[in-house]
């Protein structure tokens, strides 16, 4: 058995995915993997199934198909050396796409223990983040948006790595802005920041606006599904101080609405500070009625607006919807 494991570790080390890793570093991972062979057309993962494993592709290609609520499939091919299915496994959620062998395929499958062993390989976490970002970026072109004062910003889904980019960004968020967003005088912890930026785009979807296609994040808006009611999601926004009062919050609410409707969310909830009038005003436009929840905190629930009720042009709304479909498919 030890000999077989060593051989498998050598095979893993030869993959481009593990460039820079030694076979010795990969032995614990190899011990947790099972070899896989598949014929063209063989289904490896199915949309809607529970996620119990991930796949490392050795040779051959796979075809990934995500079918949205509208029944429209989006298809992409993934080449050797990449990992497939790990995001759903980490979420302990159902698959959001179907994976089929496009040609004779060899590789390795692993479960939670194998993924944990892989994360222990030096530099592997950073590599996984980079690969995830590249996978998304390959399909997603930021959408130019002209805000109320004529400034052009760029809308895109949050990407792996935005956490670090935001932490080191020249764009400032004042204590008051952070207090209104997080309802606490303390700055967000690293763990909270990781939660806010490392998302799955289905249970937790985030739009960001950047200053330039590759520039810093200046605002974000998100919805997080209710665990007990997947048709309901809580919304929240954050806008950097220098970009406030330019209509960004309203625009992000509408972009979030387009994404939510595509993803099957029917109701938005919000929990905000009583004196967070900018966010309350945005939600008031969509029929919010506020109830006291705690000292200094109010809550509301609204129906997700129809796309036709938004101020977005039909062309922009359709483009936002297309990007939503792309990102949900890309992380499947």
C-alpha cells in the first residue's frame, strides 16, 4: 500500500496544478485519494445532488453544465490539471452544475479528508484562490456603469482575493460607515472579512463596484439566504465614504434584485440601525415597512421587485442577469 501511495504522490507532483510541490508533500493527500477513470459521456457529478467529493483531473477534459431557473444551460469545458467540485463540497451543499467526461479521463477523487489534507500542502490555499479567481475571471467581464455624477465604475461579482485587495486598498471606510454596516464599533475581524468576500454565489451572492476594471472595491451589496427559507434572503450594502450620496446604493439594490430573481429568491429582509437613513430610504422605494427589532435596530421584509419595476435599462438588466448566470455556473 505504501508503494502505491508513493507512486500516486509522484503522479500528483507531475500535474501542473501541483507545480512547486514535492512528492513528499503530497503523500498525505495521495493517501486520501482514489484513482478514477471515465469514458466519454460518463456523468461524474450531477446538478442537485449532494456534494460528497471533488475531482482532480489528470488527463482528459470534462464538460460542466449549469442549468438556471429559466432552463437555459450554460456550458464550459475544464482541462487537465484543474480541480472541480470543491466549492460545493466545502459548502456541504448540493451541486450547482453537472460534470460529464468529454473524452477518456483519468484523475483522482477525494472527500472532506482529502481536501483537508490538500489544504495542508504549503501554498495550496493561495493556489486554490488564484485558480478560482482565474476560473471566474475567464468568463466575466466587468460591466461599466455610469453613476449619477457621471463617474464610470465597474460592476462584477466579488472574486476570491477581493478580501485582501480591500484590506490593502487606498479606499477608506470610516468608523461611522462600518458601524452602520456591522452595527458594532469594532472593525470587522479577519474571519468576518473572509466570510464577506469568500462566497458561493448561490446561498451568499455579492456584487462589488470597482474604480477601474482592475481597481479597488468602492462598494458592495449582498444577499444571504435564510437557512430555513431559501426563498428569503437578507440584504446589506457598504459604500466607501467618498462614493456616498451618488446613487450607488440604489443601483446596487437593483443589481442585487436582478441576481436574486435569477437565483430564485422571492423575498428580501433587512436589519439596520434605526438611524441608517440612506439604506432605509433605498428600501422604502420598494415598499419597506419597518418594525423595531432591538434597541436602535429596525427590520423589514419586502418582495423582490420585478425587473420591469427597476430604473435599469432593459439592456443593462439583461447584461447583469447574464453575468449572474455566468458566475453561478463558473463555481459549480
